[in-house]
């Protein structure tokens, strides 16, 4: 028997085979398999993109819900703040009310004891105002300020024109904001 040994020329023939021959198909398939191993398939890429999209959508929904919760809590805090804004001031006013009720409940009052009670109650009220940031506006002798004063009348008086001559009713400020303007009489200056 004869042994079939490949000739040295055979490998060259395979390497130099012209394209388009039937021997070319196995090489293309092998190249596709190598490329498929290194690059994910289209289905795999789509699946990964869908997973990422779902993950981002979930994160977006959570962020949206958190923002809505923060907005709702802020609205509740604002509502509570406006509802209970006067709580501190109301607590400061309770002793004033108690003092007034005690003064009315006392029998056999003398004018002096009544006067002393009213003075103590006024001190309590002034203390409550001070704690709340309410200050008195008594502008006698100062320049008329239409933002803080309400002119009731103008009279001829000594001194510069538009100066507060008389205060008919004191004004009050809450942290430099006008609660009630002072009712004043203003000088128009002496006519020459």
C-alpha cells in the first residue's frame, strides 16, 4: 500500500486559492465566529440597553416621587408655620390676661391698688411686646415719614416744616415693619 503523504505544494494551494471558490466558505464562517466571540450579539446589546433603560426609568420615578414628597412636606411646614406663628406671642399674652382677670375679680379695690395692678399689667404687656419684637413708634420732634406716620393735620409751628409736632396715637413696628402708623400732627412752618 502506498501512503498518501501530502505534498509540500498542497498547503500553498490552499493558501493561494482564488476567492469565490468553494474552499473559501469555511474561512468566512471561522472569521464570523471569532468576531462573534469578541463582540456581543445584537440581541444581547438590545437586552442590555433595555435593562439600562428600565434602571434609569426606575431611578427617575424614585427621584420624581422624592421631589413630590419634599414639596408636600414643605407645604405642610408652611401651613403649620402660618397656623402657629402667633403661639409664642400668645403665650406671652396669657399672664397679661390673667392679671386683668385677677384685677377684676378683686373686691374692695382702692384707686391706688387698681393703679398699681394696671401698671404691673402694662409692664407685662411691654415685656411681651419686646419679646415678640414689637416696638413703639413715638416720633415727636422727628421728620415726618409717610411710610411710618399718618398725618392727621398740619399746623403752623416753630421749627422746620414737615416735623412731627404732636402724636395723637402711637404707632407700632414689628421688626422694623409698620404694624400701625403713628397718627401725628405735622408742622407746616411759619409763613413769612
